[in-house]
């Protein structure tokens, strides 16, 4: 399996590497592993949904 670092994921998803670190700690990225103090994420992983966003009655994100 191919992996990417937090920095590569932050460039790909447009968020800070610190935010991605939070996603990893919370277990929100399936397949993410921590090896020798470094998080490795599967290259095929999708960006987790932002929990701060709520859906309105029509099912669309605000």
C-alpha cells in the first residue's frame, strides 16, 4: 500500500498538517498508521468531513 505523510496530505486536501494530525488521533482516517512517531496515511484516503459543518433540512451542506 502506498502512503503519504501529513505534509503531503495537507497539500492535497488544502488544510493544515496539524488538522490532519487531529483527524489521525481521532481515528477519522481509515488505514492511517503511526510508525516511529510519524503518521502515514493511505494515498487513496479521502478527506474526512468537517464536523463543524451541519446539514440543512434539504440534505445540502451549508
